[in-house]
């Protein structure tokens, strides 16, 4: 058995070791040597395309999501010379290449923005923005000791709904505090999001018009980055339950029951999970290979089967999978100028997922 596990580890296919239902899976780092990385990545990702760049007037870009038909993306980016994210959309050709002339800022400006998402019918967008109250204090933030990275949670951040072109912005959340990290349910009837309206950043669900808000989690530490499963029955998210800034993955039923930790607490950061269309597996970012070398991994949330997806020095993270499961899009520093930008590739799901 040990020999078999060793061969699987070299191939990038790993079985996470169960650590008890409450502790989550212990994920083992892929041990492929550096010279084998290009071949290993090409088994899952092919035809890698850089979608955004500084040449488009975007100093850095990230956290992109597909429209339902896969022909448009929404993402956050620093406009040239600015230091606050704004929301943009970009159209794609059928082969996935960007139509650069279609680039459009869809947020009003005047505040920080994050976490854009398309309505499941493709006829509108949501995102979080502080443009209505840009100077509110932000008592909560994510910052890991020894890291230069800080994720602010502005107290004036609210969830905004708008038309596809950004027109007619409408404020969905009005509570004091940080309301962001939002995504629709598959039927478009609900939005799951993160809020610190009760002091601690937790998960909430509301109707698509902002009504009938209910709390989904009520645990110590930060809970965020939630996404409904394709069948709408579960929500995957990241959490810092130990308050040590080492995020881990969790899953919970959409009614707030059955919470389960997916990755074991430890010095490794596991975050930014996103569902595959089958509703059993997620792609996510991990620091298994060091905090200067985040990589994308795949995890079956029901069996613990794990597989490394990206093989590149620097940052690879914030992965998402298209609705048909044929493409992956993520944020990476693999471009020639090493700025954080958005990349897309054809995606082949490994055997067993």
C-alpha cells in the first residue's frame, strides 16, 4: 500500500489522510520534481491563455468568474496608477481568447470593490463596493504574521446589484459593517455572503433582492468566500476558526446544518474553494509548497481524494471552473512581467473526480 501511495504522489494523485470527521483531511504535498512540472501540469491544463495584462491598463487583476455561457468574465483589477480594485467585465471568443476591445469598468468608482458574480440567467451582476461609504472604519482584516498581504474588510462595503454594463446599481445590503464575498444560488433566488454585522465575520444568506437575511454560521474567527454547490444544497467556504490566520476549507448544508471541516488545521493555508460541476469536488489554493508558491489543488469533499493542478513558481490561486467543466480560470503571476493577472486553460478532470 505504501508503494502504491508513493507512486500516486509522484503522479500528482493523492489520497488525503482522514483525521476524524471534525478535523478534516490531512493533504499531502505533491512531490513531483521541478523538471517534471510542465508535463505534470499539461495532463490537466492545456492551451494556457493570459486574459489580462498591464498593456490593457490593468496594473494587476484577479478573482475572475465566468458568465453562465462562459463567454464573459467579471473580475477585479487596479486601473493603471490606482490602488483600489474596481470591477471589470471582458468578453471572450469561442476559443477563450480575450476580446480586448470589450473591456469595461462596471463599478462606479470612488471606493474599493471586490467579489463580482453573474446572475445565473446571465442578465445581471452583483459585486461588493464601498463607493457609498468609502471612509468607514474596517475593524476586521485578514493578515498572516510574517506576510506582506493584508485583506481589508471595509466597514462601508455593501453588496451591489447592477445590469451587465454596470448601469442601475442597487444597494442590496444596508447594515453597518462589511458585506461582501457574495455568490448566487444556482436558481438565482438567493445570495450567500460574508458579513461582520454582528461583530464576527460569518456567513449569511439572503434573497436576491436583499430581503430575508439569515445567518448561516456562528463560530469564532473569520468565515468567508462561500459558494453554493451546483445543486444548491451545500456551501463550501474558508474559515480561520483558530484565529491564527491559517485558513482552512469547510462545507455546510445550505440550511446551516451539517458543517464539516475539509482540511486539517496546521501551518498551511487552504482557501478560495470553488465547486466543479459534479458537486463533489472543489478546486482551491494552498500554501503546501510555501507561502511564496501558492498552487491550485483539487479535492473531492466526500472522499478526500486530492490532486495538484498547477505547477509554477510564484502565485497560482483563486481558481474557478466553467459551468460545463471544460475550462479553468485563475489568478497567477506566471506572466512575463510577474504581475498578478488572469489566466484561462482547457481543463481535464483527472480520473477519480
